[in-house]
C-alpha cells in the first residue's frame, strides 16, 4: 500500500477521484458512468496526442509542432474528402496517419541527422506547417456541407456502447502499453532519455530512437487531424492553435519528466483525463470557463513542483565533503 | 562613450575557432539582412520611404525588447515561455487601473511593475524551488493569461489617456519612433551588461556549466532570479508600448509572442542549450524578421505565409553550419 501511495500515477488518480467526488457532492449528475464516458470521449484526442508526446519527451526531446501537424493533416484530409467524396473512411485514416508520420519524420530526420535541438526544429516546423495550411487552402474553410456524411459520422458511430473516437483512444492506450513495456523500442525511449551516453554504449542509436519517437508522434497527430476535423465538422487555418501546450501540460501533470527517461502510459492518460475532467467540471459547477486556463496553469505548477522532489534524487554525489562545502545548486535547464 | 583602459586581453577559449565562427555568424546575418533589404527595395517602390520604414519597425520593436532579456536567459541555460502571457496580464492590470482613474505615469509603473512581479514569480519557481524552467513557464503561461481571462473575460479595456498613446505612437525625432529609440538604448544597455561586465561573464559561465560556475563562487540562483526578473520587466515594458500602440486591451493580447521572441533569439545565434550568443546577433535577427514581415506585407503576402519564411529561415540558419561541417568531414 505504501509503495502504491508513492507512485505519482496513483496520487494523480486520487486527485481526479477527489475532484469528481467534490463536484458530484453538489451536482449528482457529474461523475456518473455515462458522464465519465462523455469526459473520456471529450478528452480522447488529447489522450492520443499525450501518448505520442510522451514517447518524444521520454527521449529528452519535445515536439511543439503536433498541433500544426494535426491542423495541416486535418485540412488535407478534409480537402481530399471534399474533392473526392467517394473515398472510403479507411483510406482517409491511412492517408491522415501517413501524412502525419511524414511530417513527424521530417522533425525526426532533422533531430537525427543534423543533431539539431528538438525545441528549435519543432518551433520552426510548427510555423512552417501552420503556414502551409494557408497555402494549401488559400485561407478558405472546409465546412460541414462539403464533407461526406460518412466522413463526419465515423468518429461518433457507437460500437459496443462507446463512440469510435473513444475506441481509438483505448486502442492507442493498449498499443502504447505494449510498445513502451514490451518492445525494444519502448525500452530504448527510456534508455535514451535516461542517459544518452549509457544508451550509446548499450548499442542503442540515440538519433534513430528519437527519429522513431517523432515519427510515431507525427502519425498520431495526423490521425487526430482527421478525428478533430471530422468531430467538429470544420477545417480552417487556426484549428487547434496552441493545443501543443495542452498536450505538453497533460504529460507534465501526468508526471512525465521533461528531462527525459521518466514517465508511464498511465501518467499520460491520467494527465490528459485530469485536464478533460476540469474542463467538463467547470460548466457543471457554474464556474466561468475563463477560469479553466488559470486552473490548468496552477495544476501544471503543482504537478511539476511535486515531481521535482522525486526527481532530485537522480544522480549521485561522489565527493560528499565538497558537496557540504559548496552552495546548494540545482541542475535545472531548458530541455535539449 | 569612453571606456576604461582594458587591462589585458583574456581569450574566451584557448583555440579561437569558436570565436571566429561566432563572428562569421553575425556577418552571415548582416549579409542576409542586406540581401532582404535590397530585394525589398527592388520589389516594391514604397519600401524606401522613411515613414514606411519607420512604420515597419513596429513589427519587431516590442518583441526585440523582450528578446534582449530572453537572450541573456537562454545564454544562462534557461527559457521563459510566459512572456506573451505576462504582456497580457500587465496590459489587463493597466486597463483595470485606468478604470479606477489612474493617469499615465501610474499606468506605466503598473505595467512595468506587474511584469517585474511575474518575472520574480518565475524566478522563484526556477531559482527558488529548482523547477525546470521550460515546464515552470509553461505553467505560468497558462496561469498569467488565465488570470487575465478571469479578470477581463471576453471584454476589453480602453479609454487610455491621450498622453499614454505617446509610448506606442509617438516620435522622438523625425521619423524615429519612441519605441525604436527605447529599443536602441536598451540594446546598448544589454550589450554592455552582457559583454562588458562581470555579471555578463557569469551568465556565460552558468550557461556553459552551472555546477562549475557555482563551485567557482558564482551565485547561480541569484543570477537566475535576476534574469527572470529582467525578462519579466522587459515584457512589462513591451506591454506598455503594445497597449499604448493598440489603445485597447484584450486578454488575448500578445498571444504566441513567446515563440516569435525565442525564434528571434535563436536566429540571432544564441545557442538554445546555453553558453553562447551575442546581443548584436539578436538585434540583427530582429531586424531581419522585421524586414521580412514588412517586405512581404508590401507584396501583399498574408501573415500566415510570412511565418513559413521565418520558420524556414530559423531551421536553415541553424542547420546550415551543421551541414557544412558534415560535408567538410
């Protein structure tokens, strides 16, 4: 039990439970199974993106271009559907995931082959991808009436009591549990972020591992591009603007260390679900939606402050006497 | 300005190749700036008009003010993603104060003061609690802008006094705007601070190796705190200029500006991993970004498409030296 209490994921789970119970005490309709399913459905895209971002952050990188990738792929998919309404949804899904992967792989190649810092690369590709939407669409919107009925219906079709969008999120969670826990690539993500040099000596290619993290993340972003555009039935240049920070926030709240090497699938899932629960609880509790941003900011800071305590034990000081003589320092810094 | 006689030249590194490369970086930026300038002058007959050029400086003056402090912060190995949100909070504070009848001097003090306080809060999180700056400032970015939204909702503040408009719309001499003059003064101040003082040397020392710096007696935490406060203060000053220029406040003011500021700093040759960079480079990058935005604007290229150029420029400018290095090998 005490070991369970020390796990950040469990504490986060308790925090979410507490939040739901608190709101439920005043508003009994909140937190019912149907309501929880609705919150999960509402957070599905954030959950999928948080999983992908987790893979990238585990390798001690960060991808700021996910939201732009999502928007560009979403626009391309919507335009493809508008031009050729007969294309089956399955092909569109493949197209979206493939295009997203290509955009993610471009980030990955730059990080791998030129060893450029990921934050700068993705800052650049974020503006390039976002601008490309305008070039592609000429600034025009793709509206609901231009999309085929099948295109719009797919994510909300109910299968076994849950909409397809929720099932996709569940599938992504299952795949990530296997990928991170049961494959060599998953272990490599942890190894590269934990200690780059040790990973090299173990025979892991740091660049190639990061490349795959970016490619997988890009593929998920592309998939979410279709899901987003189809769910809201509109595609325009500013779709999901700034959403990359929500995704990173979900990861951070979920206890995934921005310094790399630490984090779990459960953490990413709970972090995203926590943000989704807050977003859904505010209107129920009658609080202005304008509070949402400040609350999620405070949640991020609390989560980071809490996680920092656990991370400080990393590394060992060999010369104890020098440490006691020297001023206390922390090795914090901008991520690579 | 007469400088004290320099005692003895101590090189930064034993092999000068790094310095030489740094020099060639600024030369490269200067060449790019000159090329864009010439291209713009040829492409549009309206480009060389002094009033047009003066107008164009508004594209970058506010961001460049923040970039000065951000450059110091990034050289020290930290980053501040909350500057856009600080602008919003400072602007909302000024708007709220105006509703209570505060006059121009008070408004400026409030704007700069809120910026400084936000910076101090960031500094407390990073230097005091030891949180990684990238996530701490993602958090405060949501928090600061969130507070701005709570106060203002979907409304707007306006009705600033006429004398307040001078900061964003006034001219100091001829076609030279107040903002440009302020930026020039600040650039000199920051240039001297970074390249001519002990404080500046310590910033480089922290950025290269914070542990080694601490062991050599540099007060790492105090300097980090100071740098975050400076960045907050510059965001506050930029907020005064921006609010004065727009004449109104909305909670979405300055949204996404942090990324443009960071692009400016990185384009200016500051290593995102810390430890190197110059103020001259950052100012040249600001000029380049301003010229691109203005030139493309004259050619009726929409803003989103301009951002593609900036993105390509950012990536190619950092990728080029690495590519050349690989080819030489």
